[in-house]
């Protein structure tokens, strides 16, 4: 089936282009610009902007999360710790009713290390007493653990460096430098990226010194020195700031977002309630300082990737919702000083390039037709990304007015 979208402003993942027409043939973009083929379904996109489907580069998800993400035009979620099997992910990749997914499997952490404290403090007694979080204690164990994740289909490797000081659990054990180095080396031996969870400058320094490919959060205990900013830039590592999560950690909630009619109509009450809460585990943190850190990295040439760190609608993880929070992240990146177009790249072409997702993140002939059409012009007013008119996954248009069916609603 051929669909033609005409009269659109087109942000191609990098910039606004001169063309105004995109032809979708089956699951892919057939062509950009030119003359509309006769006898096709034509969608007049006057007054709207067509963009690549968005990529959230930091989530923890399930089928319900993937459903909600797609309702918001997030066509790919990149997980940063989880239990998906290769078989499940293959089935997801061909679906058109939920977002696509990449995952590292389980992350490398120390005994009792992050995020095992959430298991110990879970209100679910079964989880608290019978679930044992996997951990490593030595370089040899880390090497073996990485191999196991790769065998299970990991797309990249996640490693946790978290002393708990910024997340409300001070004194958490972390893996030592030898184990960290062994993790990164083994990931690279399999040609996989190693991505580190950090929340402090010290954690970031350990990760960069070990040669990681990316940081899954920006540190928010203090601002980096210019020397460390330069070291990150010259290492080539990307940074996924997850400003929405840090905003929640320092005591803000996202109730204004939850009250936005464009968000409200797409989320269950449970998720709206969760979005309205803040986790407030680091009240002495200042979001303005974190904005400065993001801008310094961006100006130094570090690739910034938009990610939310959304997972489940539970009180310890409030202020977030699948899909909606990625739009919120774009708004915060603009508040930090990126231009709207620079912010849009962090959720399209940049993550696609960094994660080797060569079939998406751009609107070009041959790319998969994962597309988002919004009213207005998000290249000048970032909030317009939420004015969703249509979403396509693999060329199939989604009914975005319909709420997903989920076990929690
Ligand atoms: Zn996370």
C-alpha cells in the first residue's frame, strides 16, 4: 500500500528540508519530494510538521510501556536493563501496534549494588524475599556475565556505577575498577557498546577512564570541571542526561505535563498519578546546575541523546510516563540551552547513529516509515511535539486517540 503525505514541513532528523512530500510504500519511505504518484491515499499535512519517529534512549519497559510510547510517537525504546529474550524482541520488531525495542539484558553490578536496593525495599513481599538480583564480584565473573548477556541477545552492555548518594540510598557497593574494565573490554570484544549508569562526577570519571561508549545519566552531584568536559568529549562517549528523572530526583513533579490535555488523553489514571509525583531523593540538587552541565557537554561536541529512564508507575519512580516523558525531556533540553532543532536531533538522528539503527531516525528514501506528524512547528516551538496528529510504525498508521489496553489501567 502506498500513502502520500503532502504539504508538510519536514524535519528529516537533522534539519528542515525544502521538500514537502513523503511517499510511504509498505513499511518504508519510498521517496522524499517529487511528484505524488496517481491513485494513492493522500494525507494533506498543511500546518503540520513531519518528523522521524522518536527514540527514547533510556527506558525499562514491557508491552504496556511500548504501547504507551507509540501513542506518543516514540517508535523505538532503548532499554537500559531488563529481561527481554531475543525471541520476544524479534516478535516485537515486526509489530505495528507497539514501539520497537533494543535491550542490554541485565546490567553488571556489585553484590547488593544498584538497582538491587529497589528489590530489597519493594512493597511486594514475594519480590523482596525470593528475587535475587544478579551480581558480579570479580573481573572473571564480569567477563562471564557479559558473555551470558550477549548469548541472550544483548544489543549493548549496561554497567552500574552507583554509590547511592544521589538516589536516596547512600553507601551502596559498586564494582571495582578492575571489574569495570573487564566489563568494558569484554563488551568491546563482542563488538558491543558498554554504557554506564552514573549519577556522580566521580562515577562519570571512573566510567570514562574505563573507556565506556556512553553515560546513561548525567552526573548531578556537582558540575564537571572544564577538564572533565574535555575528557568526555575526547573519549567520544555520548551522554543521555535523563533530565526528567533528575528533575524528579531534585524534587520537581511533572503535574503540569500530566494536566496537559495532549498528555491526559493518552495515559491511564495510574500513569497520570505517577507522572504527578516527584521522587525527591536529592533535594539539594539544582536543576539549573544540571542544565549548565548538559550545555557545557553539548558545546564541547559531546553527543546528547534524549532519554527518560521511565519504567513503572510506582511511587519510588514518579514523575515519568512512557512516551510523554520523552517529549518532556525535549522541553528540558531546550530549557538547558539547546535549540529546538538540536533537541529534536537528540531523539532522532543522533541515537540512530550512535546505536547503529541505520534504518531509522532519518526521513530518507529507504528508511523505515516510523514517522510522527504533529500540528505546528516543533523546530521553533518544542512543545509542539505533543500536538500529535498521526503516528506511523513500519508504514502503518496508528489510532493515537485510542488508549492502549493495559493491565494497570
Ligand atoms: Zn534506568
